[in-house]
C-alpha cells in the first residue's frame, strides 16, 4: 500500500510531537509543513520568535520536508492558502 501523502499544519510543542511521528511513520509521506514562526501578538505584543521554531526548522531539514513559515506570509483569503499548498502537490 502506498503511503498517505500529508500536508501538515502544526504549531507549538505538541505539533513537534506530531511532526516526529509523521516523519518516522512509513504509512505517511509528509510533503510539507506549515507553522507559525512568531508568538501571537495577543500573547506578547513584541512578537518574538517562538521557542520551538528552530526545532521545527531542524526537524524538517532532517526529514527532508519543506517548511512554510506562516508569519512570513499574509493570506487574506482561504484561496491563497490553497495556492501555497498546491506547491506540494505533484
């Protein structure tokens, strides 16, 4: 059976656990990960980088999975998320 192709929208430390599981499970082919780079303004108006963000970068590199940093993009419409996701579909 072919592995299920997955585009994951993950965040925070709990998302890292899911990321490890997806990379290490042969039932899935992780083709892309979206995550937030910055702390939400509602939590900290200065919006520093999230503590776990570097681990997302390192883990995605290790797993050879493209990472999209959502803080680097502004998607005013759902259609724009879909366009970004299309980059991961052959």
